[in-house]
C-alpha cells in the first residue's frame, strides 16, 4: 500500500515535469524563421546566424573536449550535456556558471572577447574526482 502510493506519486510528478518541459520548449524553442527546431540538428538551430556550435560532454570526471580553441571575437554557442549526474560549467573569467543537468542539453552563449587561456571547471560537487574536472579555452 505504502509503496503503491509513492509509486503513483512518482508517476504524477514525472507527468507534471514532462508537461512543464513541453510548455517550456514550445514557448522558447521557436527560431525566427519558424523552422522546426529539431534538437539533434545543428543546422536547424541557427541557420542564419554565423555562430559556431560546440558540443561539450560532461561526465564523472571530465569534460570532452577539455581544450577548446577560439578566435578572438568569435561568437559561439556551447551545447553541453551530462552523461551521468548534474555537473556545472563554470568559466569564472567570463562570469559564466551554469548547472548541467543530465538528460537535457544546456546552451551557453559565449563571446570570445579577449585573448588568453582560461580555465573552465565543474562547479557542482559530483564525486571524488570533482576537483580535477576542468578544461581550458584558448582564445587567440
Ligand atoms: Cu563536479
């Protein structure tokens, strides 16, 4: 009985989350030219903007790639996913700190506004190797 109640509560909770996600995606996902914003298609995402999209995968305890080279003044979009638990994508030199939750793609717009080598790190404690979870962005 007790198990049954908590299971149905879980189902209702999941249903509510799915509905909220669907509403969120429908409201925010439409590009200006009203193409179908298919998540897996990079080309459909920003067909007109000249913005490079860079996929980053986070997992315990690394980022892939862990070195990203950009040109000065390049405008890019990081598309970050987690393969396991919640991680963070923190680029302190540019004031970026974004949670990366598993099961969805998190977009971070980035303007390479100055030259240098900058560290990005995981900002959500994710296990024993968390402090070694880092990478660099090289802007030249
Ligand atoms: Cu971490």
